[in-house]
């Protein structure tokens, strides 16, 4: 009996690929990596990033 779906297998493969790409990066390199991907998506799909409503607030 298979407990996962094909989509779950695809997601796991994507996560593994990302892990392999970033595993030796410093935290700041990881941030730059993900920011570059987000910037590319922002340009490609023409969406606007807004400031978080929660930004600047403290979480108890």
C-alpha cells in the first residue's frame, strides 16, 4: 500500500533539490538565494510585495 501521493513525492524531490543547493551556504547566502528566487517570480508574474501588517509588532 502506497502511503504518499505523486504530488507528495514531487514536493519531497523539490525539497531535496533545494537542500542540496543550500546545504553548504551561510545564513546570509541562503537569504540571498531565496530573495533572488522571489525577485524573479515577482518580475515574471508581475506582483507587488507589500510590507507585513505584523512587521514591527511584538509577538508575546
